C-alpha cells in the first residue's frame, strides 16, 4: 500500500518519485486506499477518539477543515459520503435523515439516493494525521517527565542560584505540561519541595517552591507537614515582601492548607499575615492580587476566633472604602467579609465609626446581585441596630427607605424581604408618619 508523509500542509507519496499532493486533493482523488486503522508506533493500535481528544486538548495547530463534520463541527470518526459528494460523521447524518429531512445539510440539494458510502480514504487520512500528532505529544510528554525527574534529583545536590534556576525550570514545566505534576508527586517531589521551606530559606528559593506546590494535588499528610510554624512563617514573610506573583501564590498556598479538616485557626492568627493581606487587597495596581487577597480573607473570617484580629488591623475601613471600585465577584467577597465582621461587637463599632459605611452600602442595594443586597442589608441592620438614633437617620438621609421599598416590591427571597421590612420599621421610629413618607420618596420610587 502506498505510504504518505506530511510536508507542511501537503502529503508526500513515498516510493512514487516523492510526488507532493495537497491534502484535499488526496482526499478528493481517492489516492489512498481503504483498509484498517494506522498503528501509532510499535504496532500498537491507538483509539482514534482518544487521539482526537489528546490532540484537541494540546491545541498546537488547527485541525484541517476537511476532517471536520459540517453538522457537529467536530473531527469525524466514521465519515460517510452522500450522493451529493458531501461527507459527514455517520451518526450526525443519520440523525438528520431520521428527522425527515431529504436534503443535503450543506448544499440543501434534494437527495436522489439515501445511500451512505463509507469514506475510507478520508478516514485513513484522519487516522494518520491524528496518529502523527498524538505520538509527537506523547514523546514530548515523556521528554518533559524525564526532565522533571532530572531536576528533582539536581535539587538534592545544588545550592544557591543553581537551585533557584532548577526550581524556575521545574515550575515552567509544571505550568506548561500537566503530565509533570504526577511525575513530581510520584517521585517524592512534594516532600523534597517541603524540605526546602524553613527559617533559613531565601525568598528566591521559597517563592519558586511555593509556585510549584500550589499547582500540585497534595494529600492530607503533605498539607499537614506544610502547616509547620516555620514554613507558614516563611510564607507570611513572602506575602508581605514578595512580588505580586509571589503574593498571589502565597494566598493560594494558605487557602489550600485551610481546606484540610484538621486545620487550626491559630495558624492564620498572625497580625503580620492579616496586615499583608489588607495591603494586598487595597493595592489598586493589581486587581488579581486584590481578588486573591479577598478570597483568602473571606476564608479566614469564616473562623470566628480570628475576626477580632481582622478588625484590629484596620480591615473594616479599608474594605468599606474599596466597595465602590470592586467588580461583582470581589464585591460579593468583600461584603461577605464585612457581614462576618459585623457579627462581633468590635466589627459593628468599626463599621459605625467609618463615615462611608452607610452611604456605600445603601448605594449597593438592588444594584449588583441579590447576594450583594442580602449582605448589605445584613450589615446595615447590624449598624442601625447598634445606634438607631444616629445611624438610622443617616441611612434614611442616604436614601435607604426608598431602596427598602424597592426590595419589598422585588422578587427577592422572603427572608430578604423580611429583613428589609424590619429595617424599614427601625428607620421610621425617629420620624412622624408624614415626614417619613416624604423621606421614602414614594413618587420617585413608583416612577
């Protein structure tokens, strides 16, 4: 049988003068004969569906359009040709015909013959094309796995800048090739990387080791080992002093440890950690850093024992000032943090003392999402309940009454409406009925 070798976007016929054929011409002219599938090296047959998935996931180059079914826009496994000369994936065209259509989906020509002719030539070309690329990906994967193993061995021996360079290369491999993650875990790489973290570790080494660890799937024993105070202390130092990438990786690292059932809140009961997080959150130059910091702080505030410490580092006014600038997802996180802090006396006092708490929260009602409205209402209730005479009046002047009426008229959940009704009643206590109705701005609300 003639053999073909791809050259750029063409196919070279071996043993016939090296004639170069365009791919679509080869298909059209039926130069390749039929037959079984193509072995993917060493006589081993590889499932075409598996090869397509691997090549598609790698996305290293565009799949030739002639291999794509016009109906599903996916590569064909079992191409068949209609009497019109158009080729489709067998299940797709059968589904089309079963729906009562008697036309060609591409040309809309009426079918004078409903026979489906298997296109063996195209099927073999598809198999050959994906086989080549699958083997290339497989070899590249084996190469990078071998290189990852070499780098792990070198880390046991090298020191200083050579160690930093080895870690940098290993980190690049982990990010670019997911197959190296298993190699590192299976080769004892997690324990090795963990051993590099300690009180005498330089930030250059520590930051690269953390950047690798946050990309691995760690078991409970590994996470427990990484919770050692000396290791956590190094991570906190890097969170305060590292580059923005290092800071983000440190937040991911701590959040990963906090997923463990045996995690102890004392590990994050560190003023240095919380100060570093607040700095990261309020740094407007790096939205990704702010989002990562909010995510970790939200997780930390779920632990009631740490909330008073969070308040003591000035997190409340910083978050309140940031609210108008946040996009929806980080905004929901920030409001959830403030809602958690409003559950303790120190948090409520800090919210009351911040001059922008009430106006910023009132503006958010019924503007972003139901989750934001719910958190904002919960915080406003806590603050107004703390000092009804002072805070409730400020809230009404900021337009709270009208916003609460909107909540009551909306399709929000019943619990949210109940809280809005309670807050509206609390706000009305300092006003006569006539004056309070005017404060509600009912005409504007109805319009």
